[in-house]
């Protein structure tokens, strides 16, 4: 399991736009680099990131070989109700990780 870091406010006012920052620790091998034995290392990247707010997709990104290791994503979301944000990363070799953060809206 990879280590995910998510920064967002724990509470906000109804109608406020919040900034959400997400980073996941992942080695991100491109599939183009040769290893110590001269063979090309197999690709191992995160291919998709999705954030859902109370079940509705508010941000999604397709990632490719050019993305750095430990990809960092930042985006804004309009909040209307209390609930949770669900963050999902999917990648090669069956990699999948989901994290949830609660948000209190007043």
C-alpha cells in the first residue's frame, strides 16, 4: 500500500470553494528505462486519479509515463453539504488505493 497525503480544510461554509491537495508515494517506473542488467524495466505508473464528493466526481485525471514519481495534484471544489471526499488512485499491476476525508459544511 502506498502512502497518501491529503490536505484540505476539515470544515467550510456552504457555497465556499476549497482547495484540495493530494500526493501519493509511488515509484512511477516509465517502462523506458534500462535496469542494471540492460533490460527495460516494466512500466509501473499510476494511470488514473478520481475524487468524488458525496459520490459525485469533482475531479479526475489521466496520468501517463511523463508524470513524476509521487504525483501531486491540486484542485478546487465547491462545497454545498457535509459529507466526505473519496480519493482513488489506480495504476499498473493491479495497483488501487482509496482514501476518504470528512468535510463538515456549516
